[in-house]
C-alpha cells in the first residue's frame, strides 16, 4: 500500500534568498570608491576657488565621495535587478509528490520516491535550477536526500533515495525544503513544503515478500521437481521417470498401464505443528549489525511462520521474558500470518532475565501434540545459559526442539583477525590481543554450550543475526524433507 503526499507551491509565501553570485557582485561595488580615489582633485574646478578651510579640504576629497555615491547607486540597481529576477520566477508552477510504502521494513533499505512536476507561463526552452532536500525522520539513516538539477517547463522528474529504519514504530516526514534559482542567478526562491507523510515501520516485510515469491516458485516448474527430490513420505503425484530418480519409487502398475516408466513424487508431510518461541529478555536488547538482536529474531520468526503456513503446517508463536508475554495458538492458513504480524509488530525487548523453564512449562500445558519447537534466543556459555539448557532438555522426547542462536559478526571478526598488528603501539597491541583472547574464549564457551544441547537431543542452529532468516528457513525445509517430525 502506497502512502503518497503531494504539495503545490504557491499556497505558502516563499522567501527571497540571495545567491553566492549576488554577494560576489555586491562586493564588486567596493571597487568603485577605490578606483575613483585615484582621480586628481584638480579636476573639480571649484576646489581651488574656495578659500582655505574645512570646506576646501572636503572638496579636495570629492573623488572618494563620488565613488561612494556610485557604489550606493550600483547596490540599489543590483537589488532591484535581483528582486525583478525573483519576481519572474513566480511564473513557474511546481507540484511535489512523495511516494512510499505506508509500511516500511526494519533493517532494510526502503525506497522513497520524490516526483516533481513543472509547468508555467514561460518559454519551453527556459531552464531553472531546482534543489530539493527531503526532511526525513531524524532516526533514519541511509542515502542523503538531496537533489540538485536543471528543469524545463512542462516536465516530470522522479528521484529515488533509500532510508534504513533502525527500530519499529510510527514515523513522520514533516516536509521538504525546495529552492529555485532564478535564470540570472541572483536570487533563490525558497519554500519549506509541509509535505507530511506518516508511515509505520514493521518487521522485514520486504524479506517476507521475497520469501513468498521464492516459495511460490518452488511449487511449480523445475523448482517443484527439485522440492520433490528432497524427499518426504506424503504422496504428491505421478510423473515421468528421469535419470537419477530412486527406483524404489517406481510405480510399476501405472507404468504398465501408461506404457512408459512413471515414479511416485513424494513431498514433505503437511498439517504438522510448528511452535516458535522468541526471547525478548535482556540478552536480546543488544545491538547487532545496526538492529537489536530481538528485531533480527522477530524477522526470522516471521519468515519461518510464513514458510510453515505455505507448507500447510499449523504455526503458533510465543514471545516471552519472565512470563509468556504473547501466545498465539497454532493454526493453519495464509491469513494466520496477518494475525501474527498484527499482534507482535509493536513488541519490544525488555531488560529482564528470561524464564526459560517457566515458558517451556507453559507450552507443555498449552500443547501436547508432538511439534517442532523453535526457540530463538542468545547463548553465551554453559553457566549463563544453564536455565536455557535445562528448559530445552524438558522438551524432549515429546517435542523436537531446535535452539536458534543469533551470532554477532563483530565477535567473530575480533577472534579471527591477524595476531600482533605491527602498526599499533605496544600498549595498543596488548589491548588488541586481550580483546582477541576474550572473543576466542566466548566462541569456545558458546560451542561447549551447543555441544551440551546436542548431547541432550536438541537441534542447534548458530548463524549471524543478519542471515538468520534464510538459514532458519532452509533448516526447517530440510527437517521437513527428512521427515524428522
């Protein structure tokens, strides 16, 4: 859904702003008194006829006075020409429009379009310089929304820049600063257009849209055949035999009736429960790759929910801290994703310790059927994550638990950078090596915690936070193809 906003200049009084060229010409007027001061005083005949005194001394300085008079007249003429040039710009009529989605995606470069229409009672060959600066919300980062260009009358121009929202919520563009430079280059005609656009920043809708297209393509054509090749136990259809197909799937009776070899195409089972638990406790408040770890986890949870619903499974979602903050019971159908999104997109992490055991106990009370339970959280070491390890162990053997940890690339970069950087001072080298040792120890303790989980029958997925959505979806599809549920 687009959120357009348009404004036609002329409803608000513009301001006259001198250009750099105007100030340069204004400074040239100082040369007039300087040049006339070199004129000899004898050129003024009355100067020698006046008796000596104060009047005669003043008459002898007439060249300087003449220069000052000429400078004042020059400045007045320059102001008049600049004002006339400014008034002539009023013949231009400009309409500005801002076009963007009413729902922006967090953690993505969202395109914003500015469309400008020019017309007016001017010659079609006349050009004018226009400068635009869009007043984006202060928290957004991205491209600099500044554009400078030459425009002709009866033309339409479109400009695109991108914004990167760092958090979810409601935001507003207050307006756009626009300047028109006159054809003689002496004045700017400046407006601040109250071009108001209100948007809401949601989780990664762009990624969900791309994932939806990918899943739709995998349901048809050669991608559909590749999906069947992954395996599964549910019969989908009969198709012709291709070199490399499993001979155990050959349907001999159908092949005899049709007179050509046919195989049974199998696909992963449908209508299987998927429960997603997203931690919003203290460890999820840290910023990773420009976003909070919770936002990356929410994006991954929604991508997994979309994939599960498209594969015909029942998807439930819970967000927890010291208690189960949000619980959405497992349901199927594509409309269920909209209900999930509307309930979770305003949720924010809190500085509280998460109660993993209590959350798992609540899930065991809510749901008894075997399901894939995905817990998105952060794992530090065996000591700090002891409660998480105990909670994940309680999910087996009734459920198939998958612990998902969102890794920080910065710690990996510290751990794997070259040793002993020679370009640093000795004190900085010690600090650098100490940071690297701490990073290596964190990674080692993290791997020990993962090994402990795997010993208890818990599946583990550890990936960079900004790649978690793709990795989690691929892992889920692989579990479905192997029939591990």
